[in-house]
């Protein structure tokens, strides 16, 4: 599993949103190249967990949204 620390912009935004579970948020990540990463976890509003094959940098993120809870 890969991880990337999120920059201040994303940390500030996510810290204002509710958690999906204890210490994490389930998010959808929109990349600048048009790719969408669904159902990814962010720990403590600051660390994005990626699949092993996913290698991106914080600069590639266009938007992050919470996934709806079901």
C-alpha cells in the first residue's frame, strides 16, 4: 500500500468534514488527468492511502469529496 501526505489545503478542507469511521474518511479523489480514485481512505484528514499500483503526488489532485455512507 502506498501513502501520500496531503497538503494544507486538503487537510484544512477534510478536517471540517465528518469522519466515515474512527480516524478516517472514505473519499473520492479526482485527479487533474481526469482519473477518479473511488473509495480511498484518508487517515486523520492528512494521509491518503493508495493501492500498491497507484503512484501519484499531491500536486495531481484536483478535488477530494467524501463518499456517501451506505
